[in-house]
């Protein structure tokens, strides 16, 4: 017989159980052990609802329902974020957390060793937990997901920021049914399939946690969607959200160039590893500016005038190709150390010189092959890049390999003394290593083979598959030997472990070009400085000065250069140049005047509350990087950049 008092009794039972759980939670110690993840299905599907309608206040409101069983439970907030290569989870944005069972609060306690883990006890008879919290999207500058992601007109949603998940199960075995609420008049895009959309509420297909976190969403008032593949499978779209209505208006030529990037990637790899692909492009001067790769999409954030200002377009043209290339190199083929069962297991970045370095090599290649850059712009980019690598005294103590090994820390470092400390150099110097590999293959095979053949044999396998395939150093060596026999293991190790810095430009020189300096900047260099709001005089007086936040702020000083010798350090502010109030043109004029005249550059500097004057003894004038042909050597660089369509 059913008792009419049963609901009251159940509530009393839950309350009593929660008191017991609370006592148990208070006994949690720093030696708490987290469940070992197992490769088995999690019982039941988690539901996740994210309300983005408070974008103006940068508040996301989240409700989760988690199927559970009675007993101890650990909930995890994602910590190690793929593509960010470090423990960069945005735990500090979580607030207002309430966990309930049938309306009754279930106490929890944070693990004393792993701050991203919560311990609680599920009362007897409870089958689901309701988890409610707010995520406060940051107002500050930071890297990746720690940068500004919201304006009053748009939102960039990373799912790892708005969910907890149960410990003890592989992420790819935990199923989620996600949905979002956005302002009614906003457009949205994600790689996830929509199953229902009405009045701003969008429900997506049920997917595993890996797929969910790998499928960010953009939404905004000013939205545009353009197909880049003309209906040809697998289809690729460019989705744009922007702060202003005019920002998404890419020209036909720009759309054709990006379509050409897609065709060049197909020609390079000979296979696809996505069912469809979505460029998720945010155009804003307020959000962070970066790219974050995903398997079937990319989170690309650029300046508001990317399409409408020629300098911005040229200076940042490689970002979209770079993130797109990661679908093959990084998401499909991935270093084994970056494949983790859950988002709270450490990643190992020792092969990031492949993951990021090889991608950073192919990005300008595709930008050139697609016709987005002309020859002068490509050469200007390479000259700027190679000059930066050459002006790195830190080569003498830190090998390239160590920059990859320490990536999880180096990503969070600032620009100060970058040239001496070395930061994420596995991008720039890694790309030059792969240029050397490409040139070497062409030389050894008398032009019959190239790194394009490696792309097809290593990344072009299993056409149509989206399952990640891991690799180790030995697999890279074997794949290169399959293309062209050589002692690749010794070659790569010698380059990765070198501390002389001299070999970084070997590939360029053997490819028929060399780095030189003149007193005139290339077009690319001028565009880059305009967009970055910087004055890059590292090759002359040894200063990198920013006008972005406060005019004259010194970002970096060349170790051992003229400014260094004069006692200048990063963080100081240039107030005046030779007695005139600082601006970048006055600084350039002062540097130019040293040539042939021996006129020193005198800088009035502010260091905190102290003002002082530094005199730079320098007499070589302006020095800007250029590429110049080496007579008598074949032009392999130009051959590399030819279209393959």
C-alpha cells in the first residue's frame, strides 16, 4: 500500500544522508585519491544547459543533470585543455556552485591536492544530481580561454568552461546532451549537429565529452555564414561573428583565397579527417586574438578589421590556415603524450616541434600556394620570422627540445627577456627545422620527393576517419625514411639538442636564400608593426617597444645589445627620444641618424616612479630583415611555395 507520507519520509531520509555526507566531506584530507579512469561507458547521459543571454555582463548560467549511483563521487572541472597544451582550465571563473539531489543540497569539498576535483557522497536512493553554477567570463587579457571571450554583441563558448564531469571514466565514454540559450536575433555556429532550434534555444546531438569539448560555439548579433566548398563533400564553412555589421563583409577575392586554402590542403594531404569543417571566426578589437584548433572546427579570433584593412589581412593571414592544418596535424595525427584519457591528466609536450612547428611551416606555405600572399609578402614574412629566430641569444643555453618540454609553463610567460629566456620557440624555430627537412629531401632525391610526400604518407592515411592516431619520435623517423632514406634520427636529435643557434637557417641557405638587413622595411614588416602597434628595433638598438596600452612601453631588450648595455630593461617606458616626446617615428629617425654620423640615441625612461636617461652607443642606423637570393644555388624555396592545385 502506498503511504501518503512517503515524500516527507524521502525528504527526511535525503536530509539525514546529506548530514552524513557532510561529515564525510569534512574528513577529506590532502591524501585523497582520485579514481583511476577506466575505458568503459559511463551509465546514463549527462544533460547540459548553458544560458548565454547575459552576455553584456559576461555571465554564463549553467545547469547540469548527472546520472549517479549512491556512494562516494568525484566531480572534475577540466584542467588540461587540448590545444592549449597546459593546465589552463578556467576554474577561477566558476561561482555560485550548488549541487542538489531532489532539491536537497548535497555538500561537497574540494580535493586538497587537486583543486579541480570535488568530493561528495551521493545519498541512497538518488539517481540524478542537479548541478547549477555561473561561469564569469574574464574581463582581463590572458592566453586562449583565459582571454576576453564576450562582448555585448557576441560570445565565444568553450564547453570545457561550463561543465563538471564524473571521475573514473574516459572522457570519450561519457555522453552529454548539450543545449544553449542565446539572444533571439543572434546567429550561431558550431561543428555540433543541431537537432532543435526555437526562440534562441538550440539543442544539439548527444555526443561524448571529447567531441563536446572539441566543438566550441560562436554566437553573435552580426553573423555571416559562407560555404567554401561549393557543395562538394566534405563541406567546409566560414562562420563569422563580429562586433560591427561591416566587419564580416569579406570580399569575393578573400573568400576565393580561403577556398583555395581548402583545396591546397586537400592536395597536400590527399585525405580528410573531418565529416565537415567549420571555421569559427570572431572579429573584435575587444576579445583575445589567437587561434585554437579542433578536429572539425577552429576557434579563430582576429581584429575587427581583418577583412577591411589590407595591413591587418596580410599581417594575420596565416592564422586560419594554421588552425585548419591542425585537423590533420595535431588532431588526427597527435603525439602520444598529448592523448589523455580525461582532462585532468597531465600532457607531455615533447613533440610539439612536430605538432606546432610543422603546422607553422605549412601555414605560410598554404598562404602562398593559395595566392593569399604574393612572393614579396611571403619573403617579408620569412625574413621577419628568421630574423626573430636569429636574434635569440638564449640558443646558447636552452635547446629547442627544452622549449617543447616546458611548454605548459612557457605559454603563460610574458614577453620580457624573451630572446634570452626563450619561450614557445618550437613554433618559429620548429618551422625552420621542417624547412630544412623539406629542402634536404629535395636535395637527396634530386627533386623527386618532398615534404609533401611525407604529408600524404603520414597524415593522409585512413581517409575519412576522425579517430585520433598517436605517434612517437620513432614514427616520425620511420615516415621520413619511407619518403627518403637518411639518418633522420641523428639529424633531428642534433637540431633539437643544439645550443649554437647557427643551424636554424641552414634550410633557408640551402634553399637558395639568405637573410640580410637594409634600412628599409618590407611591406609585410610595416603591416605587422602597424597591426601589433609595435616598433621592432631588435636588429639595431635591441629594443621592442609597444604602443598598444601605453605608448613607449618596452616589451623586450636584446640580451647583450646596445639597449641592454645601456642598462635598459623590459617594463620601462620610453618618455622622450633625444629630447623630443616619444613616438615611433621619432625613434626611427633617431636610429637612422646614427648611420655615418655616430650620433648616439638618448632615451628618457620611466621606471616606476623614477626617471633616468640612457645613452645608446650605436652607429649602424636602421636594420630591417629581408631575404636575398644566393647566386649559384637552385631556388628551392620558390619551388616549395608553388600551388599544387
